[in-house]
C-alpha cells in the first residue's frame, strides 16, 4: 500500500464550480499535511499547510484533514480557469511524501 | 519571500556528457535542500537530501556516483548528472527548507533535461 494515494484524474469542471480534491494516507501517525499546486513544466507551489486535524481556509481554498478516516481534502470555491493545474497532496514525515497529483481543468 | 531559482530551466545534451543544475535560495538561507525527479504525469520522487557542508543522503535506488550533489553554501546546491543517458531525461526539481515559521519546503521552477 502506498503511503499517500491520490486519484490522478483528470478532473474537468465548469468555471464557478466547487472542486473537491482528495487523498488518503496509510499511517495514522502523520501530522503535517500540505497541498501543492503545479502548473505545467513548473515547480510545485505551496497552497495550504495544516497540522493535525481540522479545517484551514485561505480565500477560495479550504484544506480539511480527517484523521479518523486518514483522509485529506482540498476544496476550491468559485473555480477559475487559472486554477487549472495539477494538485499534489503531501505529507511531511521527515521528508515530503507526495501523492500522484490530480490534474484539474476548469473550463470557461 | 522564499524564492528558489534553478538554472538552467532546460538543457539538451548528448549521451555520455555531464550536466550541472544549480539550485539557489534567493532570499533566505537553506541549511537543507532536496532534489526531486518527476516523470511526465507522475509525482515527485525524492532523489537526495543535501545539507550545507556535508555529504548528501541519497534515497534507495538512486546512484550517488551518477547524480553528484554538492551543497556548497547556505544558498546554493548543485546536481550533476554524470555520463547522462536518454533514460536520465526527466524534470529535475530542487527545494529548499526554511526554518522560518513552519519548516516549509519551497520549490524551484524545475529543470527539464533531455539527453539525446
């Protein structure tokens, strides 16, 4: 079993839609969770960082951690074409452990 | 703040030659830098961790004699791909760890290497 699993998509939504991106992880001891956004041929950019469980909101983005289910989510409200990118969840356990990434396309 | 640069952004080389990629933290000091490799439509795979002034720690399966890492200063790490072969063609990304705030890694823009 991979330590972090993420559906690669692709996911296509119309502009303005609410997007839900998800990952599952295997080790209940993980505490630090990140979401990165990566545009094509660019390095990842840190979007959200959460510690332990609960929600964290930043503008149109909300990160959610459910430790009981070992499930992490990123919600994007009022999605825009500029949100089209690959979204990578990651867990920090000494080093960063990345999910495969979900490719999102927001159509105008 | 927390900007990481890489040079070059892309490089094409002939098989058998060596290629050096630079990673710089522009506005902070990074005691630790990481090198990742990413194949198309796949996630980032950590290759090695480098600490300033000491030898890099390589992940299992990564040939340290082929991928030479030098962390010469608190703002510069280099990755040299020696005797490159077409299978080394990939997207190489570095990141730098800042101890400010939440020990967050900031990533460079990546270097696309194509070996002919």
